[in-house]
């Protein structure tokens, strides 16, 4: 079935949308591939102006800068989590155990993970507890 307005089939549109959604992002390699394709298929009688290329290059620089900022933010967040986890040592915490019960104990150490996929853990009375399971923190008792 063909769309009367655009002349394209809905199946092709859905496929293109699905493939675009799977993309991990726009990086410099993608930009360069698009630029080469644009140069390869441009109309020789109507070439692309230099101002358009400058605008595209500026856009690439902006994308690269935004990617660098996102990476720096991720690193800052990881550092903040590490500092927060380290501050728990010596404190009494309540946490939800794997069976759903609430337990309380003193944090003796913290295992900080450098991997974004692995959560840092607090060692509470000898048990590794993911920091996301900690529900309350109390001041250490003297």
C-alpha cells in the first residue's frame, strides 16, 4: 500500500524508524560518512556551497564537545558516588536484604566499582550490600 501524499510505503517508514532508533548516537565517523556520501552524490551543476560545509563542520565540533561534556559528567558522578560510599564507613545503616527483610548493621568497609554496570557495595557486618539497597543511615554510636 502506497501513501498518496509521499509515495512511500508505510513498511519502509517503519523499518527506517526502527533502524534509526537502534543507533547509539551521532559521532564523528557517522558525520564523515555522511559528508563523503554528500560529496559523492552531489549534483555537479549545483555543488554544495562552502558555507554549508562550514556549518556542518561547526555542528560536528559541537557534537564532539557535547560528547566530551557527557563523559566528564559521567566521571564526576562516579567520583561523587565513590565519595558518598566512603563516607558510610563506621555508620549504622538499614538495608533491604535479598529476601525482602530489613536489616541493620555497621558499615566496616566499602567496595567501590570502577565499572558503570556494577554497583559499589558496602560491607555491613561482613555482608556485601549494594548501595542502592541502603534505606537509612545513622550516625555512628560512640
